[in-house]
């Protein structure tokens, strides 16, 4: 990978973006997300849930977050 020099943080941020992704770029993204998935698998609840209040929804969200694996 070649070394790049930037005059500002904005230039460095812009260099991270890929305007026209090719197949190789998409393959790298797929491999990256499969690695991330192995280290931090998450399972999202399926379906639509109804709540009587925001507090009830917040409690359910907190319960779900507590059940997720944490890497501290």
C-alpha cells in the first residue's frame, strides 16, 4: 500500500471515500464485515413491537442491550 501525505484532516478524510467501487472493493468490504461479525455477533429482534409508552420501549431496548456480548 503506498504512503500518502495530506495537508489537512479534510484531505485525509476525503481519501477514505471510494466514489466508484469496483468488484475488488466490494469483496474487501464483504471480508471485513464477515471478520467484524465473528468478533461481535449481534442478533436483532425480529418483527414489530408495540409499546404503551416510551419508558416501556426504553426498558425493552436496555434489556436487549444487556443481552448483547460486550468487549470491555
